[in-house]
C-alpha cells in the first residue's frame, strides 16, 4: 500500500519533468530577463526560492539576467540617517545624499544576490548600469518637477552582459546609471529591466510583483487576465481602466513586445516557485503578454 502511494508520488514527479521538457528544449540558450523586487526580495524564504528558480533556469540551459530593485531597503536606510523618503507621482525624490545611500544599498543587495547564486554552484557577477557604460541616462522630471538624481534611460550598451553570458556567468544588475557628464542616477528597476530586455533581444521578460497578475477590475477577482496581446494591453491602457503602479508596468510590457521581446510575464513573486510554474507548465499562474498574432499559441510559455 505504502509502495503504491510512493510510486504515485514518484510518477507525478516524472510527469512534471516530462511536461517541462518541451519548454526546456524551446528556450535552450535563450535570454530571459527577470525583474526582481517587492515582497519576494524582502522575505528571506521567498528570496531563497526566487534565486533557486533563476539558478535552475540557468542550469537547464536558459541565459537568465536578474535586474533587481531595492526601494523598501533604500527607504529604510534613508530613515536611519534621519531623512524622510519623499515621492512625487511614485518617483523617489533623490537628492545627492539620498543617491549616495541608494547606491550603497543597491550595491549591498547586489552582492548579497551574487553570493546566494554562487552558493548554489552557479557563477554570478554583479554589476550596476555604470559598469561598461551599460545604462546611460538623462535627468527625469515628474510633471515638470525636478526630483533630483532620478534617471530616464537614453541608451543601453549590452556588451558587458553579452560577455558575461558568453562566459557562462549569471549577470545581476543594479539599476544605477550615469549621464553624459558621468553623474550618478537612480533608475526605476522596471524601466531598467525593460530597456535591458530590449537591448539584448530577450526571449522573455518577467516582472515579479506583489499582485497575482493583471485584472480588468482589481476589486473583481473574476476579471483576471491570464493572457493578452500587446494591442489589447494598449487598449486597456488607453481606456483608463488600468491605474496606479500597474500602468507604467504595463506600458513597459507593451514597449518590450513592440521592440522584439517574445513574451512578457507578470507574476506574483509571493508565490513560491512562481517562475517555474509560469515557464514550465501548460497553464501558468500569472499574466502573459504576447505579440499580436501569437494569441492562438497553444502553450503558456
């Protein structure tokens, strides 16, 4: 009896592996950019599992790039020095002292993630957008207001990322860049991930967020959207239905699709192994945004 039960469990594991096989074959040597932030970054258990998932992607043949945020940790350290975090239209007001703190905190997070990946037996290298001229920016304004050292990406030079991928490293990127005068700027991590995905021709761009995915009405769970095309996403944006923090994220998603990224996924980073469930199973668990004409594809990935 016990043997039969154990065999059932073993067979289920085998079936799961077999289900993943076509996705592993399809995306072998393809680049996937994972934007990592939110609760999945703050909770130690979730953090470990996200890193395990990305490491597994690397080991089965993907070429992952992690782009991480750190907003909550930056706010915590800003508070420690007696400053109060200020935001205008969701953008952090970043004076010179806050920029110094942000760079310190993001650097600390970056190397912590590198260590976690290395502990799992995969070689990783942490860089910021300053390294190799990866991310060039100009000053960003919030409705005409000067918010300090917040950057709007003007160009991406992905050579350093290609070099790392070619030499079998997993790149981990902190969203900091420089302008033409080499001043340092903080960059929204979603913007950085989107720009990098476009520049490297990523097959997938994944946003780990603090919501399950996209809803037509955030208060109506039955209005969940599991997949939509870029054109449908643009219609949603234009309709005014989508608001708050999801609006710029969805704009980034459609921009990525329009610039050659095959698929964009919005996932709830609070769900253990959400990345593997979305990529390696038929049903997936988040929202997938597809290129126009791809809506009839018979698989989630």
